[in-house]
C-alpha cells in the first residue's frame, strides 16, 4: 500500500516493519497548511435586504427604529445595528404605540400583524421574499382544505410565522417519529411545506417518510429550501472530503449555519460553528493541514476575514478560494423603503451594492 500526499507518493507503508534500507535520515516534506475558502458563503440576498432596510430606515426616519426579534440571526450584525440606533424587542408590546417597527427576515404570523395594527405601529416588513413564498403556499393549501405538515424546527421564528398562517390545520414535524405519530382528518388531503433553512438530506428523508405515510400527499411546485441554504451546503459537500476541518462562521441560533456543520460531520470531516475567530480552540488545529472555511447566510464577510487572518497567523499560508457555483441573487426593497429613499435628499441614502 502506498501513501499519497499532496506532493506525491511517499512510500510503501506496509513495508514499515522491515529494516530500513537507508541508515541516513532525510526530511519528509511537511504537507502545506492551507485554507480553502468556500464560495458561495456568507450573506444571502434576504439578509442583505433585511440589513439594508434597517440601515435605510435609521438614516431616513432617524433613531429609534424598533426591530421585532433579531433582524437576522447573527450577533455581530445585531450589535452593529443596535449601536446605530435600532432597538431589538421580542414582542410588539415592547414598542411604544404609534412607533415604527421592522419585522425580521424570518417573517411573522398574521396574529403579529394584527397586534401591530391594534397598536397603531408603522410597519416595515423585512421578511425574506423566499419566506413569504412559503407563507403564500400555506395560505393556498389551507384554503383548498388540506391538512398541512410543516417540516421544520418548531422553536424557530420562521416556523412560528408560517404555522401562524393556518394554525388550525398545521402540524410541525422535525423527526420521522413525529411523522409516524401524525393524525389527520383525511389522509388523502394532506400537503407538506418545509422551513427554508433545513438540511437538504434531512428534508429529503422527512419528505420520503411523509410520502410513505400519506401516498397522496402534495407539496410545493419548487422546494421550499432556499437557494442560499442549498448552495452553501453543496459547497461544503464538494469540499469537506478534501479538508481535515470545516469551520463555519455563524451564530448559534442560525439554522442554516448549524446545518453546514451537520453536512460536514455527516461526511466524517470534523466541523465547528464559530461566532468569530476568537472562538477557535487551538487544539482543533492539531494535525490539521487543510481547513475549509465557510459562513452561514447571516454571517458578515468581515468575520470570515478575521478567521482567515487567524489561520494565517498559525501557519496556514496558502489561501485558495474554491468557487463551487456562481451566485448572484438580489431582492428588491419593500415599498416603504423605496419611498423613503425617493423622498430623502439626493445620494444621502443608498442600499448596499
Ligand atoms: S437564508 Fe434563504 S430564506 Fe433565509 S433570508 Fe437568506 S435567502 Fe431568505
């Protein structure tokens, strides 16, 4: 058996118990320590749009601007916007009557919209259009008399919002056992939807379990898992086998970031979710030559840059960007923000490029 390293065949390792032929010692070349920087990574179009909305609202309407829940699931982004005057609240009851409030990228239920009306709040909706698409599907299926099964994590804000579109007919499932336990009035009139940020593999197996239980189940025309979640997972799948470690920049409560760690671990490549470079434990790098670095859809590039600089300081001199697929998606801004830009003094307010 020959051992292959990046610089060629090192030798026949099965012969290692034999007496050495050469008595003199020589240096075996040390494998290069390198970083593979995955692309696409980091901010998706929904996150760029949501952050733009808060920044433009602050610039045009002035602080304070209230934001219901974290605008996106990233502590660096939230802290940065808080410094600029955004006030993050958990519920609308914390927003003074008549004030301006922004809904996060994860969306809200109709019950939340109703509470905003009752309190006379001026609402700006930063819900990602791909989350809104799932809401529209939920409304459509419910109107057609289907029982709805929503595959997702029930404590996630997006799932709370989608379930809230048709709470009387929607059940949330996150494991095959929960699929087994489902009871519906008519097994021939069931539809499924999924959270946008699930693991592709997990969603596939859950949908298979649903199809086995309800052979006539129907679903959305196109999958609900969003392009950004899919692309970042595909990038990890393509590169994890050639890496000793995958570092995922993202916050603990970021669903799509957690899924990237799972994808890597499922391929037997160790992986950690890190909020920033400071979270890297030096022992993770023991015996590691190739580190792949990616970032969840809500993690800013500045944090990725810090991670790469940290790795360079530890001897990972070669940094190669590995573009697995191109990604060029942009979403338009909501009408309230478009109007705000139009009425602001020229060039004072610009969305990010
Ligand atoms: S991760 Fe997907 S669903 Fe969530 S904000 Fe980004 S594009 Fe939208």
